[in-house]
C-alpha cells in the first residue's frame, strides 16, 4: 500500500509574499451627478443640432419679419389704445408651429435614432434627463420669444413716435410664456408617443381643431355652449386676448392658466410612462 504525501502548510511569511497588499487611487475625480450635469448635457445637444438652428431661425423670421412688415403698414392712430406688440401677434400665429415642432424633435429624434439608449445609459435616472430637456427647451424658447416679440414692440414704438397709451411689456412676457408652454406640451407629447410625426400631428390637432370646430358647433343650438368655450380658449383667440386684440378684462390670463394646467397633465403623464416602459 502506497503512503500518501503529507501536505505542507505554508509559513506565514510565504503567504505575505504571495499576496502583497496593494492600493490604487484613480486620478479621475469621482463626483455625484445631479440635475445640473444633465442640463449641461442637454444644452450641448440642443445648441449643436441643425434642427434647432433651422426651426428657431424660421421662428425669428416669421415673428420679426411679419411683425415689422405689419408695423410699416399701420398708422399712429392704430395704437391709441393698442400695444405696440400687436404686429408680432401675426407672426406668432405661424411661429408657434416652429416651437411645437422643435419641442417634439428635442426628444423624439433620440428615440428615432436609438440615441436615447446611450443617453439613459449615461444617466440611468430617466426623470432627470426628461426634466433637463424640458428646462433647457423652455428657457431657449422663452428667451427667443421675448427677444423677437420685444424687438417688434420696440421698433414699432419708434416708428410711431410713442403714440400708444397702453403698456406693452406685459404682452411680451405673457405672449412668450404662452407659446413656450405650447412647446413644452409638444415635448411631453413627444415623450409619450415617441414618434415625431405622430406627436407633431397630435399637438397641431390640439391647437387647430378647437379653432376650426366652433364654426360647426355654433350652428346647432344644443352645441353652442361647447362652441363658445372652444372659441374662448383656443390658441389663436388666447393670443388675441393676450395682445388685447380681443379685448378682455384679464388679458388672456385665464387662457394662460388653462394651457399651463393642460401642459402639467401632459408632463406628469410623460414622467409616469418614462419609468414604466422599456426604451
């Protein structure tokens, strides 16, 4: 019978030599990410996309170009009880379509190209990404709107020798806020539907259908109350109230609150679905 070899127990010194203690410190600083980092990332995206340059460029041409063209065709007596920003109203009616389109493309383009997977890999907290997109877009849309509407008002006041008796600065901020909220609503719908054409069509329907449908609802007596409400709160009439074309006591404040409430519902829905669905 062959004897089994006795296993040798290594000495403590040999163990220390076989597994020396080592430590490594990365030269790259590790920081906790926050919303500011996501906002910086989204700002880099939105200012480097050609779609942003084109849509905002067309928006400026429509608001400023049409506004100044209308201003040159008016007279001093037209502004006795009207704000100088009225010419910008005609450009905003068309320009709001640009902000709606850009709002949808800010998020739907990433779903279309698959880039959204990379975005969520870099920032796993999806709600932070969506909040950053909405914040950056709203700030850009509001700033560009204030600049364009304010420029039209300023040039118009110089052309007509300050003959207006109405303060026009409130129309600059309220009008800019209204169209910017429309863009945020479009962004939320784009996040919900994840399809550019479908989201743009949906938001345009929300804007245009209430402006067209009252023409038919006001004919039968039974549907007139619905038609009157649509006439009062649709987007063109809301802007008309803000710019004091359709004279009202609140100057479009009620319409602004309705749009804010509708946008809040869409934003809440977008955040809820974002966490529940796969990319």
